[in-house]
C-alpha cells in the first residue's frame, strides 16, 4: 500500500468537524458542556446524539465487529462524561472526545493482549489475535490508488489481527511515530514497524480480493 493510498485512506476516514461551516462552533458547545458537568441527562444525551455516528466509526476501525465497537463506544462516553470538567475549552471539543475514544480502544487492546500473554504462549505480539488466511506478507509492485468507500476499508480493517489493526490505526490515523506506538502498546519499535508493514500488505490484499480488483 503506497503513501498515496495511505493519504487517501486518512482523508476519507478521518473525522471532519461536526459543526463545519457554522460560526462559533466551539462556543455553541458551552451550554452543553456546562450541562454535562452538572450531570444534566438531556445535555449528556445531546452529546451522545451529536457524536455517536462519528465516534462509532472510530471504534469500528479498532475492533473486529460492531459489538466490540459498541462496547468501546459506551465505555468511551462514560469516560467523556466523567472527565468533562477536565476539558479546557481551548481546543476542539470533538477532537477531545475522539482522543478519549482512541485511548479507550487502546486500553481494550492492552487488556486483551495481557490476557493472551497470561496463557503462557510463546508467540510474539505480531501473531496476537485472530489468524486468517490473509495474514501473510506479500511483495507488491506500485499500483494505482484503490478507489473504495470508507465502509469498504473499515470492513477490511476489521479482518486484520488486533495487533496489525491497532498499530495501523495509530500510525496512519493518529499519526503517531513507531516510538510512540511502542510506548503506548508496550512493544518494541521493531515490532511496531513489522506490524505496520504487514498490516499495509494484508489490508490491500483483502481489499483487492473482496472487491475483485486486478
């Protein structure tokens, strides 16, 4: 998967501003934020309504199915409401919520990874997760950028193993370095790079196979 293809994925799947094109968007959230701090149910419901769809899309990228994504989403919103007083109101409210969702997804991965390692298996983190027939690294020549819908890409990403999927998301969509990823996930830099390289190849192979592309 080329740099151009990764840029296209990032552009198509990255969140845009919920209130894009409206003046004073962040100021418009002030009343809702104040209501959430006061634990007003209607304000909490309003935040949920505004951001449910986009945050679900984020969670889906980190999980293998809708049920897992929904669990992370619910946990994420609980953290959002419990941490509302910590929002400094200087940055993007949506961006702040998104970071909480991503961190919640990372916590989910850590718990699953730790549970797996407690089994005493000798397999490396590269092999952690659901193995599938696409879990191989293949040589590919430069090709045209794949023209697919965001939903197609998310569906393919859900078929990657948890380790590949998590590293790919953090590198491409959160724009973290491999050093940062290694610190967040508790793996070494080489493992992060290896997972990312394999994720790129496997994702493109899955997309080409599922959509019968040449």
